[in-house]
C-alpha cells in the first residue's frame, strides 16, 4: 500500500512537473519517466497508475484536478507566509523610521541649544571687548 501511495505521489509530481493542468480539459497520454534510482517495484506501481489514468479519462482528470488543487493550496500558503513576513518586517521598518526621526529631532534641538549658547558667549565676549577698549 505504501508503494502504491508513493507511486501516486510520484505520478502527481510528474504531472505537475510536466505542466499538466485541468484548465484545458484535454487529457494527454502521460508517459512515465522512472528515474534509475527508483526501485523497480515503485516503477511498476507507477506504470500501473499511469496505465489506469490513460485508460480512464475521468480518472486522469480527477488526478489532475487534485494535483492542481494541491499546487494552488501550496501557492496560497506561500503567499500568506510572504504576507506575514512582510507585515512583520513592516513594523520593524516603521519603528526604524520613527527612531531616525526622533534622533534627527534630538540632534536639531541639540544644535539649536548649542547655537544659542554660542550666541550668548559671543555677546559676552563683545561686551568684554568693549569694556576693555573703553578702559584703555
């Protein structure tokens, strides 16, 4: 039973890899391509499944529909996973931009306060210079 299930999985994978889809409604004859590393019993089971599929077009359509459904479900799952990662990373990007704006605002405040202190020091130096000129 396990060998038959494995053969069916290999068959569905072979249909998906060959580009088989249920969209056109045509069922082409599927020629099994058994890799040399596969055990002969699995290859025989796969050949039996392919023969059954080629014999009954409805069975072939149902296999193709199942394969298409699995591919669609995998695609949807991959898209949802990507969406989750984007949303998760999006919050990090927002936090990073917020941190940069806070740092920029603090830098501007520091520069403004420093400039005011320098202006006050320049004003003090001018008054000291005027006093020293008037004393001389």
